[in-house]
C-alpha cells in the first residue's frame, strides 16, 4: 500500500480525523483525539507507525524485517512498519488492530458518540 491508499483506508473508518500536529511531513490519524497511525509523507518506501499489543509486537518484529520498534514512540506499544514487501491484507490487519486498540481505550460515552455519528 502506498501513502494515499493508507490515507483513504484510514478515513473510511468510524470517527477518524487527520492532521499534521508535529510538522508538515508527518500525517497523523486519530480516533477520539488519540493517535492510532502516523505516516511520513517524505520517506520512500512508505513508513507508518502503528500501535500493537506488546506480545504481538515482539512476534511481528521477529518475523518481519520491515517491522521494528516504534521510531520516536513507546517501543513497547508502537511499531514502525516499512510497507514495501508486505501484503495489503496484512497491512490492513495491522491498521485495524491499531485502530481497535485505541478505540477500545476511549470512554464508553465517546465510543457511543462516534458510533452514533456514523449511523
């Protein structure tokens, strides 16, 4: 997946917003004001940071050379992923996992509000 495909996919998800809170190069996707994906628009190949379950993160880093501990992030909870060479379905699974983790961390009230906005 390239940067535009990732962006389009993220924006299809319930309650997602995008902005550039850090600089003009790092596009950030949030749900309920919390980050679930960061993407460098300058780096080639496309590189993204995603949240993941700590145990799964260890497995992913051992299995895929494209997945390393999160650059400038909490290394326990975040991975940096070079998308080149990874299948679209697998990248979507990683994006969904990050989104789901962050969505689940929101308050029940906020989760319900976000779901009702898209009903």
